[in-house]
């Protein structure tokens, strides 16, 4: 359950607003309502001192967020406003709605706030540390105040780049309360105007 919640929380902060100090970055991200690309996930298991690596494609859209893992084993994780859908390699689908789980309901509420551009709820739940770096690079560290989220992660750090025409998310690093660390590296981003019919079908709850 913690693994699922960690991945879900990771998806909540890839768009819209974190605080007023990040307005230019947030405005840039909000200009691209659909982002598609490739991801590499590296999980460091502190207790065992080893790493696990997986890779695939992702979609961020107003309909929801999808992580399509291709290696080492194919699977899909789709997060919408009201549900989380897991699809295994054999096609078996598991759907969790907000009403099924109080923790998920709280996180789903945060997700709705993010897509609505409601920064107040995020600022109430997180301490925000933003840093401008050289060559247009930036990073932001989120430390949860909310006990539900703090039970799963210590910090969430996002890094990216900004130019006059484009703001790009390059990586996301989640430090879990178990001292495990999950890092996502993003590449080959494109910004289509709309999803294909097949892509829209992923976000439909059957």
C-alpha cells in the first residue's frame, strides 16, 4: 500500500502551483495541459543497499496521469480525480475509488486542488523551499505538514529548467519515511494539443 501511495503522491505535483514565489515556473508548466515522454525510475532500498530500475512512458493531462512501465515488467498505473487504476501485464485491472479508502480520499482531494490551481491547500500542507540555479535550472523541495502524507514521505524534490518559451520538469525525487528513495528522470517530452482516442480510454473507469 505504501508503494502505491508513494507513486500516487509523486504524481500529484507535476503541474500547476506550489507557492507565489514559484509563479513563473508554475505558469510555464500550466501552459502545457498535456505532457508526454519517457521516464526512468531508480529506487534505492536503504536497508538492503541495492537499487531497482524500471522505465517506460508517462502522460500528464487534465484527464489524469498515467505511468506505463515497459521494463522490467509491463504494467500501467492511472490516477484520475476520483480513482486509481492498476493494470497488470495479464490485463487484470484493479480499481480503487476515493470512497474505498480514507487515505486515498485525502490525497485525491489534494490532486483536485493541484489541477484547479488551488495553491492555498498545498501551502497549508507543505513547507516549500525553492532554489534558482545557474543556466535556468531550478529545484523545489516539499516537506509535508499533513500527517497523512508525512506517514509516507519525508520530502519530495522536483527539478527542472526554464527558458523564455518553455518550462520543463527534468526529475522528481521522493524520500520515503522508510529511508528508501525513489527518483524519476524524465526525457523526450512532447506537448500535444489533445490525447488520442486510445489514450483517453485509459482514463475511463469500467
